[in-house]
């Protein structure tokens, strides 16, 4: 029989947060709905002892989403053995999935052949979708490192973890030279251009920059240019985490040296090719580049985003280029920034125009040094749940009753994380 989920272990966090928000009853209610949502509705223990965390309204487990869906439980895991065991069980499942196919982004609970579409090359029976995204491989290792640092527990650092990390380091190294060395291609027929890759599934040509290539964005939309800058920043940070883990846990200095070498090459590539001189904002980070003088200037609500760079750990919030980039992202110069009667913030080409994402508002709060800005963002989040008691994907700026994805656990989780951060409770 599969283990019982430790929902009751979350109650002290919910009670304490509600107490601190007693003067804001709607915000307290939203938190108490959203905080347990991942565990209550999208998480299950499997018979092998691992944990499967699906996204909500889609039955598959994304490596990205499943990690982000439980990050706000790390504080509780410091004090609760059952919550800590659940996170370890998820990490074990993620390592299993990476070894099935490290180029996949979403996986089935069993080898049931379910999938979003039948693509080329044919995905295996465990694979829901095989859109290669750098961040898919970053998130489980970020979660593992954060969990280790918060709890001191090292049970997730198994032989399987080690094998998965070695696979990822090899893959990211290959994808530094995608055009010549990569085996990866992706073709989906009879679909919008954002759901497939051009040039016979290999994507637009890129030069060698030191950065590592990505086929798709964290929105699951195709990259215009293959070097996705915020995703490379995320990979850089994760490589430093892996170097530390392999030094301290596995006593493997050779792997750590390889990881730090790749990190250095990626960082150099970002600084040389990922910075754009904007006539209005000065030096900013581009969203994408090909290393041949072409750039995509925009930001997307999905994380990793340019807005999220300090949250990822690549720089501090007061970094000059980040601040220039933030001003750009939160302006009408960003083609996916919208303002309306109720909301203003970052949306996505993945959803209709003039739809702002709750994830982006929460991320704006998590990366803000301004209490006033955080207060305004919380007020917008309170005013735009359409009285459902939960967060959504995209919300129409003039009418919160028009929204996408009523059951989107990642959005609920990052909102909860923002509230905990606002209250100074994220590490409590």
C-alpha cells in the first residue's frame, strides 16, 4: 500500500500565516487554499515509494512544475520528517525520469503510452512530451540543493542522483555545439509554429558561444533563437550546486571540476552574447540569442525568466544590468507586458494578448526590494482570483473572471512562496 500524504503536517504553517494575516482575511484565505494545493490535489505516493506530482489539469509530471510545486514546502520539511520524506520521494522519481530520457520535459505515471501528441522521433511509453528545455533539467537539482541546505538531509544523494547528474552534464556539454553534435530533433505536424522546431526539427542555426542550447522555452513554446539566456543563467547556478554536491557528498573532484568548467563557459557566453545595448534602458539581458547578432527582446511569465534572475541565484536584485532589464521587462517595451483596469504585469505568447500571469506577479514580488511594490502586487493577486480562492495561469487585465487554467498547482505554490517571503517565513 502506498504511503499516506502528510497533509496534517502543513497545518502549523497555515495557522501561523493566517494569524499574521489576520488584518487581511482574503489574503489569509487565499494562502490557506493555495499552500496545501499541490499536496492535496496533485501528489501521490507510488508503490515503489517514489512520489509523482502532476501539474493539475494535465495528468503528466513536468520536471519543472513538480519541483516548483513543492519548493514552498521546504520550510515545513525542516521541522517535519514526513514532509521531508515526500520531497525526497519526488526527487527520486525525478531522477528515474531523467534516466528514461533526459531530453523529455514531461513524464507519465506508468509506461502507459499517453502523450500530448505523437511527435517525431516517437517518444517512449513513459514520455508525455519530449520538448527539450534546459530548465527541465535544472529544477530537480535546484530543489535537491535547496532541500539539502535547509534540512541537512542527504538521503536524496543516491547512485541514481549521481547517474542523472552525469547524464545532464554530458547533455549540456553536447548542446554547446547543437548543430554539429546533438542527436536531438523535434517535429510536430499540423500544429502552430511554436509547437515544433524549424530546420527539419533542429531549430534555427546557432554559433558556438559557450552557452548550451535549448529547443523550447519554459512555456513549452519553441525558442526563436536557441540560446535562452535566463535558462543558461539557471544552468550556471545549478552547475555550481552540483559541483558542491559532488565535492562534499560524493568526494568526486573530477566531476566538480567539469561542472565548474562548463559553468565558466556558459557565464562567459552570457556576458559576451547575452547582453544587449538598449537605446532606452542601457545594457539589458536579451531573452534569446543565436550568437550571430540576432536577439529576442521580451520576457515571458514562465520561470526561468529575465524577471526571475535573482530568484534563480545568478545575480543579486541590485545588479545594475538586472535592474535595467527589470525596468525593460516591466514596461510597454516588453511585447508581453500588459496594463488594464485590474492588473498590470507580464503575460506570455503562450496565452492570449492582455492576459497577465499570476506566476509573473508572484515572481515580481519575490524579486522586489520594495515593500510598497510587494503590497501592490499582493493587492492585485487578491483582486484577481475571480472569487475562486485559487491562482490561475493567465488572467485578462480588465476582467479577472476571464482566466486560463483553474487548476494550476505551480501558480498556487509560487503565490504561497511569495506570501511566506513577504512575511519573512520562507526559512522559518
